[in-house]
């Protein structure tokens, strides 16, 4: 009877899948690292399912002493067993990796820690994977895991490797307020400093228009609301179109801000477009100069203005296309721009 039971037991166990010794050892290593993460660091350890393990066994997720989960993450490749401690050099244990994992580890979006676990001493040692710290071998690559990098004592060292945790919400709330003001005001004045004009520095100006394009909603709601003002020439009795560096600045603006016509005010008493037209059109005061601050009669050439506008139409078209605006909306902006600088609109479009 005992022989029959033993035979049945052997037969039954042979029909079940078996857990390999390597898998058991791997589990030991993962459990050692998970315990260190929880007990020594106070962090979360998330294990990757085996079917999705392509060289990363899990991830550390940082938790502050107050319990805040910061979003800071470090990936971990875990190797467990006495064999991983058999080769040493002067500075640490030599870990040998396979080429099939090299590119994967190099491209991983967070830092990767290689952790060696000794099941006998229950100590783990680690090194940050860095392609430039590896050495090629005939069968793959190797990296030194420093003796002093005991995982259980390395919480702060690992934190130092991670991007600093930021209160992004507080920062973005200020950004939201700025966008809200831009939309609600209906009129936005961007001031360009004299130094920027003299140096033809459009960096800050370009950044402002990039901000306007950060979302489709913001771009659309800021359409036709922007005026540019140049500061630093209040004591200069000349008009802006008579100042050489101002003219040069505006002449270069079309190549830097191709979407200029979409955002500049072109309705009502607009300022920037007429000034740009005067600068581009080689404007001159006709007759006797009036007292500063009063109106002059100004004449200018239309051909250079037309050529300048021609370079800006593609930028207008690109933006209206991006915003899914139709051709009629595009034409409305176009003819409003023409009217603002005193050019005639085709007769059949006079009501556009």
C-alpha cells in the first residue's frame, strides 16, 4: 500500500510545472531588495512581472519621511547568488553583463541600479549602470560594483542620483494665472528693451510667442491681442521708424516670428503693425516736422511692405491650419492686417 501511495505521489508531481533553482534564487534576491527598500529606506518596491522582465526586475519609488510619494523612480536589475561575488578587482565585485541587455539599460528612462545580492551574508551591493563606466569583453561587457556600496546604507546616495523632487503644481498654478490674464485682458503689451534692439536679440521675444503657442486654446484666444513696445527711446526726439537699429530689428522679426500677423493687433487703434510698416516701407516725414508728440504726415513705399508681408503669410497659414481655422477666418485676419497699415483690400472683400 505504501509503495502504491509513493508511486501515485511521484506520478502526480511529475505532471506539474516545476520552479527552477535559478528562479528560487532570483526570488531570494528580489525579496532581499524589497525588504531593504521597505525597512531601511521606507520606500516602495514594485516588482516587474517575469514575463515583462527584459533586464529590469523592479523599481524603487521614493517616499519621503512624511509619507509623500514623490514620483522619483530608480530601476533595479537584481542578480543573486554566490557566483556573482566570485570575481573581484581592487575596487569591487566584477559584474559581467550580456550584450542583449546593454542598449535596453542604456535607453531606460530612469537611472538603473545593478544590485548584487549575497544570500549567505544577506548583503546587497549596487552600482549605477553607466555605459561609459563599462568595459567591453569577448562575450559582453563588465562593470565594477564598489565594495563600499552596501545597499542598505545607501538611501541618501541613491537619492542624490535622482532628479530633485519639485512642487510642480505650485509652479504651474502661476503659469495658469498668467495664461488666464493673457486671455481675459484682450490686449497684451510685450515690451522689448533697448539693449535687445541694439543687439538684435530676439530670444525673449521668441520665448514669449512660444508661450502663446503652448496650447491651441491659448493661441486661439490670444489671436489679435498682442502689441509690441520698444522701451528706452523716450528721450529720443526721432520717431521709431527713423532710428536705424529699430528699423533693423523689425526687418529681422519676420524670420524669427513667422506667426507675427496672427497674434498682432490689427483692429481698432493698433500700434505695432503701422510702426513695422513704417520701418519696412522706408517711411519719411513729409513737410515740416510737427512738435514732438503730435501727428506728422508720413509717406512710405508700399512695395517693400508687400514683400515683407509676403514672407509672413506662410506663418499665418501654418497657424490657422494648426488651429483648424477655415479659409474665411484666415482671410479675415489677412484683410484686417492690410487695413491696419493703410493698404487697400480687394473690392469684393471689403466687408470681410
